[in-house]
């Protein structure tokens, strides 16, 4: 098992038939985004139709797991029992994703040190054998761009 | 003969109380009470009412309310899709469309909230102190589009609105240098307005900047006093035709224009959408809608005498001030700091009832009630000679707004 940051009692992901594939990739520690096979527009969260060309054809594109803080908040109220406070929720701008961002956490750093523009890398938290959550920590490996 | 503009002719509310303090009266009984008071204020009876309107997630379904209040016939029942409080003004706008097109003659818009009798917003029905489920965590089925969307926020602990709307506010601070003191000035201003309002839950609780800065951090940069109240209570407004409005007791207030909506790709806003376009992220998402509203009414921000702006969080008010053009983008902080929103001496007296920050959190329908009172000269913080009032609902979600006028 990986390093743990949050308790088991955190809310689990809720998925429909479209987003389930994203969580299956996550379970294999692959961070993916959906890409339209017609116009190559990327989108997140997963959705049935491309909002640009309205094609229903799409594929999963793996991204490098690097990004930076677009914005963030340090939350001082617990969501689950046994949680360390405060914890940081961030919008992470993902490298190599066609300009996408995702909501995640910044872990492994004092919340007071988090700032917009901070370079990040993904760190997978295995909540169980079936569930891995991509969180982010300050970047240790060099970026691709 | 062409129909003319709809008017608001009656307003009413129950007592407002802190979250969970109304336990002995049901939420839907409160809705009925507010509706009866608004209809009485209009000088009408329930026999005149043929339409009911509300907005997203209303538990108090119109078909039951209509039966309980003995409507002769329910000709129009309507609920807006926009989430949370975003649909308040849209519900009034839909009521206006109904009476302007002859779908109904008298429509009551209502909202009742008793979160203590159900679950508290912001924790999705979860108890943070509850012991964990012994089963290993796994992906679960989302039973709605909304839950599938929140599936990408909840595992990260993003459940509270206070945290969600901290995200654009933090970015606004980063881009434009907006300060906590500027947000605090806004909270203090609305609290001062509440001090004259006997309905206000926080009416007897003056606040200083030191109080504001010392209030506990909830989700940085949101302190406790950046967040709206959580309240129990209900309110209602009565909408009818210009012809009917003319013969009633109270000064009629015209609905000059109403608009609703969200920009492209907005979905649930920053609550679940990390991919709002960069140029819209640190805004209330209302700019395009505001342009439509001004255009429809043939008015601009300079024509507004008093405003009732949806205030779930201080930063969301600041961004709406920019979206609606009261100041330039990025200048909301200095605009607030100048005292512009104050009843005494402000260029744009705002939330003269105290708003959701200090009167009550009734999903902003109480802002419509105050908008009507402010044009009737009935506000406890009256703006002399006010003829045009802007009321907004939402911001950072799909939103709506109306312009009210008295001539």
C-alpha cells in the first residue's frame, strides 16, 4: 500500500457508466483525460459528447501527472473522522492535458506554504485494493515543459 | 390587446431563526404561512391564486401546497433547474412570464428552509464524527448527473460551499490583490444594515473589523463571517399582471426585466468544474447574463438606486459587483472599501435588510422581498426616492437576476 494522507471514511467516488473508466484507470495509477477522437479537444470530468464538435467518439489519454496550483483553499472543517486539519483542496492545472485542470488535494506540505503557481506531481493514495485517488505534492521530478 | 409587464404586489415571511431553531413547525407549514402573509399583503385571497413557483431542490412541492391552501385550480406550477439559490430571481421571472402570457393570473413564488429538520447543506448528509464503514473504500454508483459531477470533488473532501467558493475568491486575491479587510468591510456593512431590521437574525449583534478578522477560519480565505447564515424560515412574493396590480392596496413594483443562465461550459460552477474558462474563473459567472439584463431593461448599472445582491459568501458579492458593471473587473475590493455599499452615504446601498450574511439565509428569496420593500419605501434602511432595484440570485453557479422598478 502507498502512503496514506486521508482516512478510509473520506467520501468515496461516485461514478456513472462514463466516469467509471476514469476510476478504473486510476486504480492502475494511470491519470487520464478524455480526448475527442474527431477534433482532439480534451475534457474533464468525462462526458458523453464533445462540447466543441459534438462527436460521441472519445479515447482516454494518459497525462504525465505533473501540474501546478491554479487556485486552492485550506479547509479547516473535517469531512471525515480522523482527518488532519487543515487540508488543502486545489485546482491543479495539468501538464500535457490540452489545458485541463482537475480538483485534487495538495499533500506532503505545510498548508501555509501552498501558493498559486506551485509546481506539483501526482502521488497515488491507495484507499483499498480497488480504489486509488490521485493527489498532488510539491514537485520533486523535473517538468516536461 | 398586448399584455404588459408583470408586477410584484405582495411580500411576506415567517419569523427567521438560526439553523435548527424551528423544530416544532414543519418546513412546508412555514411555506404555507409565508404564502398566506404575502397574499394578504397584496390585498388578495387564496381564491385569487392560480400559480406557484419555486426553484431547485424545493422539498415543498407545489401540488401539495396548492391542495393545502385551497387554490381553486393550479394553472401554473414551475420549478427552476438552477442549483441552490441560483434560481430565486429566475422563479420570479418565470412567474412574470406566466402572467404576461396569460398562463396564470396570480403566481406566488415561495421558499422555505428548515435544514435542521433535514440535512445540513455542505456535508451531503454525512456525519464527520461517524465511525468509518468497515467495508474497504470503493467506487460507488452515482444516481444523478449532479452526483457523477461531485464524484470528482467529494473524494478530495470538497463538500462545503464555503470551500468551493473560496477557490475563485483566492484566485481573485492572487490576480488583483483583493484583501481580507475588503471582504470584511462588506460583511460589516451588511451587519450594520441588519441592525435596523427587526427580522434580521443578527440584528442585535454588531460587528467590528477585529471581530471579523478574529472569526474562525472555515476555508481560507473564508472566515466564519464571510459565510452566510444558516437559517430556518420562509418567505414569498406575489406576482400578477399590470391590470390587476393597479387596483390593489400596496404600491405595485414592476418587474422591468429578468434573466437567467450561465456561460458556456459552466455546469455547476467552481463547486465541481475545475475547467471554467480562465477569463471567467475569478468571476461570478454573471457577466454575460448581466449584459442581457441591462439590454432588456434599457438600463445600466448607473441607473440602479439600491441593490440586493446574493451573498452566500463575501467574495461572491465582490465578483458580482464586477460582473454587473458597478466597477471594473479586479476593482471590486477598492469599490467595497470606498463605502459604496453602505446605506449611509454609499453610491450603491446594497442588502439593506442585511442579506444572507446578517438577515437570514432563505436562498435569496428574501432579497426579492427586500427589493420590493426598498421601492415601496418600507425598508428599515430606506433609500429615499429609489426607483430602480437590482436583485440577483446565485453567482458562481448558474444564476439569475431581476430589475425591479417603481415609477
